[in-house]
C-alpha cells in the first residue's frame, strides 16, 4: 500500500499569469506558498478483485478503465498503464472548490502514488509536469501551472514560466515566519467551480497583475512586508476586473477586514468564493472581530511526499 500526502496552497502574487493564454505570449512570474493542509491518497493492489475501486467524494467500482468518472484518476491510471485490480482512496483536510488548489494537489498526489506503486521515485519536477500534462493537455481543464508545481515542491517559491511553457523555480528569499505571522485567512462559506470561473475569465488586467507580482517579489525580498500588504489590495482591485470573482457579501467582508486594520487582501485562487486572505499587523483584532471562520495555517516545506509504503 502507498499513502501520499500533498499540500494545498495559497497564491501570493501573480495569480492568473500562470494560464497558457498569458504565458505563451508574455511569459509569467508568480509566487505561491504550500500550506499544512493536505490531500491524502491511498493506493493498493487488489489481488482478489479484478476491478477498479475509487473512493473520493463518491464511490466507484468498475470493470473497465474507461468507466471511471473521475478524469484525473482515469487518465493517470491510463498514463501509467494500470487497467485493473487497484483501489484508490482520497481524503482532504479542506473542502474542495475553496480556492486552495485542491484539484492540482489531488492530481499530484495521485501521480505520486501511482508512480511509487510502480517502483519509481519521481522527482518533484516530474510530479508537477505529469500532473499538469494530464489535467491540461489530456483533460483540457482551463488551468495554469501554479497548483501542480507548488503542490509538488512545497515551500514558498517564485516560479517563472517562459513562452514555451518551461517552468523555473526558486525559493522566495525572505523571512517566511514573519510573513506567515502577518497573513490571516477566513472561510467565506461560498464554494465555486474553478474551471467554471476560469472559463469565464479574461486576460484583462493581467499586465498590471504581472507588474504587481514583480513589485511584490521585490517588497518581500526587502522584507518590506507592509508594502506587500498594500500591493495585495491593488492586486485584488485588478483581479476583480477579470470575471465573476466576487459578490456583494464577499465585498462587504473584504471592506470589513480593511476597517479592522488589514492593509490588503484577496480571495485565494480563481475567486468566486472560498477563502479570504488578509495581510495585517494586528492579527488578533482581525481574528476576534471578523464574522467568518478563521483558518490557521503554517507553511509546508516538503511538498508531496510518501508517508507510508
């Protein structure tokens, strides 16, 4: 039996520029951090039952690979030549459709488990590349590069994507503990479909969002965290122009956060719901007075890993 643990993530700058509609024309830079909220994948051979069982939000038991409804599981099995006598189960610490990159983390975790079951020891680059290929090229999900790469690598990283789609990664050079202490996250109670949000989004405003990402990188590397907080606010104002990113209730929560001392913030991920992330120098006041469920987190520095084999 193989058990993998793969982190979720929060996007810190440049979100949206990781989409191929942008980086194939302009290149891209974005900053992302893995957090200690995880998706677990269990995979084992079922020697006495020549079927495929998949347990995630539903239960599937099929006698042929093509009958699996979950596209990520189906196409990952196909990619690695698995056709029967296998059982896979997933468990997530955070609900899906909340902006923390769960589909990307799920995909990386499945690839990692299947590769390990086959006796392979995949590099993090392979985990990210194969899972991106399956979701983007085979399944045609309207996704970018961010979720798979940060899930595979862990840490808080700067990613650059050239016009050919090649990804370069390096750790963000800053005081990660201090940055972590100034970020506060709340669950809005709204869930949304990332693929639906992205399919309705445009590239409008991405040029400014990319400029802001470079400015954010500079501020973070200089440890000018308050400037980063102000840039978060400007980022959110431009992000809202790209599509159905928010609603009146979320806007009200956001303004409430600013009134309580936050310098900036945004919805994590594609938008539309999920988690509100704020930058603040008074986290206790914000946590005490925001009428939303507070979600604590710390950075995950390991990325996807096998925790049992």
